[in-house]
C-alpha cells in the first residue's frame, strides 16, 4: 500500500495510560464550540458507569478545547482529552484516540460523532450485539429509515447518502447499507489494534478503509471474513443536527478517495502482491 501521511504530533493532557472504563468511545472534535452537547455527554457518563470517553481536539481554532474540559470535569478517571496541533481530519483524530484508548485495556472501543446525532443510549444497543454474538468484531450503526424508527435526515442527505452507499458497497465488495454513520463499536484486542495501526489514506472515508483492512486481514488468515464478523445494527434514533461540515463538493472528493482505497487495498490478481498482503507458503511435504 502506498505510504500514508505522517502521523500528527500531539499533546496528552493526562500521562496516565488509558481509562478504567469497560467501553470507551472516541469523539473527534473540530471547531465544535457551538455544537458540542456538554450537558448531554455528562448525563450519559452519569447514566452509564461502564462508559469512558477520549475526546480528541483535531486542531480546533475556536473554544472547543475549553468545552472538552467542561465535559471532563469530575470524570477525570473516565474522560481524557487529546489535542492534535493542527487539523488532520476525522480519520486521523479517530485513529489517534483509538490507539490512546486501547492502552487502557477496555473490552469495547468505538467512535461517535460529537454532535450526538446518534444518542449515547445507542451505545448499549451496540454493546449488546457484541455481548450476544462473540464472533462479531465490529458493530456499525445504520441509519435505516423505517416505520417505528426515529431516523430524521434531510431528503438531500438521504438520497445522496444512498448513492454513495451503493458505490461504497460495490467498491469493497460487501453488502453494506450505511458505512458512514458516525456510530461504531468494536471488540477491543489485537485485531482492532491492527485495523488502526497504519495512518489512513483518506480524511473522511476511513470507515471504508477499516472494512478494506479487515478484508486484507482475512486474506492473511488473521481475521474472519467481514461478512461474518461485521454486523450492521439499525439505529432506533438518529437526528440530522444542523452545522454538519460535510459539503456538496465532498461527494466528488469521496469518489476520488474510493478509487484510492480500491487501488491500495485490492489484491493483485497477477504480478506481486499488494503491500500488506501475506504470501501463503506452500504446504510442507510429509
């Protein structure tokens, strides 16, 4: 795989490794001063004693850092704040936070959008899937609009999302419905660590890269098939919060990034294997 961008340097507020929480969510934040629901995050921590947070300030230029400190106050054992010196993109912020959190040895680790478009109550639903199905490695929230579910998306975002979802499914060769929902939970361990080991090629489509990396690990014999270890869980509630940083022209950037991902991660049918692909040795004669 082509070399990826250099890892951003960072400053850690708390030198102690990890967090004692059972389930740790990474929340990437870039200029979220006006959108970060501090009170709701603190309420979620009070209601779920198993929950911990790693809040990653992705080079914000507003007062986001102060808002993150408000969330952490009184929850220092379960909430950690990380700061990247410049805006590196959502993928880099999530990766940094995941690697930070894995050091604390939680059972489950995930990432969540800072605006809480997916309510924190959904963490328990995704965690229940991992509890009930030990073969599942990754649970992805899915914004399925259906009767009985409170999923509110603008028509433009819904239909643009469906077009993009179809292109993504074809690119990764998986029948995914909604890879871009900002609510994911993984079973912590060596496989999860390997999924986040390398910097991502893209700033926004890192969710797709995770699936591509999982497929690569499967080819190497280091993980189960994505069809068996990934579960999409329809969310009971999702709200289209105003102020999204996704812009119409990002659709075309996403098309470019999809081509980059496919080129970097697809196995070579002829010629040498792609970087990261294992070469299976021939069986030893008996």
